[in-house]
């Protein structure tokens, strides 16, 4: 009976052969990992350099197309020039617009009063304390109903491409008043562009 009792209460034995410790990384892998980390830094720097170079290239191109070429062509009194390779350099008049910070409120008010309020992009920034977590989940429309006023800032703007397109459409429709032109900073400028070579079916170059 004693032997049976001892067998019943003998500690269980486990087979740990299936459990292995994590293999330590080899020197080759660590060396490769360091190399990849250094390569990552080089490539990040290369991307930054490429982005900077692209920005510089765009600015240099803009200087030529919007300033240098138009100025010289206007000085000599021509609006087109045939190049030796067959391309024709031309001046094209484009419409530009810009809403300055000083004119923003008046410009936005004009848009709203003339059925163009949808062009305005709105962003509402609200500040909440830790104790106002439940209130932070409420709709912005209910902010003024809270017992504790919450300060918030409303940022409104019209994206430049959106404004340019809208101005062009309003101008074509005859809805762009002198007041609106002033509010939107509307002006025209001549920029250089290429027409396709004679006999070529490709479309003319137009950066705008």
C-alpha cells in the first residue's frame, strides 16, 4: 500500500526536449544588420537630396517659363518663335488667383453670398481638458451648449487649384465682378510653352 501511495503522489516528470532556447544571432547576421542600417541612413539622405533637387529644378523651370522667356519675347515684340528642332516656343496667357490673409474674411464672405461657399475648406480645431473626454465626443455643433465653454479655432481656406478653376469658370460665365477679382487677387500672366513639332500628332507641352 505504501508503494502505491508513493506512486500516486510522486512528482510528475516533464520532457523538456522540445523546448529550446532562442538561437543567438551569428556574427554574420549582426554584421549584415549593421550594413542594412547604414544603407537605410544613406537612402534616407538620398531621398531628401532628391526631393530638394526636384524642388530646385521646379523653381529653375518656373524662372525660365514665367520670367526669363516671357520678358525677352515681350521686349523683342514676338509671341512665338520657331526653334531649329521644329518645336515652336509660344507665350500663353494663364489666369492666376490668390486669397491673401488680409482679404480672406471678405473673400470667403463673397463666396458664401454668391453661392460658392462650397469652395471653402473648413477645419475646426478644439481644445479639451482630460476631464472633458465625454464632451470631446459630441458634435462640434453642440459646443456652445456646454456649461463650460470650450475654446476652439476655425480655420477656413480655399485650395489654390480649386480657386483657380472657380475663378476661370466665373469669369467665363460673366459672374466675376471687379470686387471679386480684387478679393481673389486675380491677375493674368504670360508663360512660355511648347507647341508640337510641325507634322507631329503629339499634344503641345503645357505645364499649366
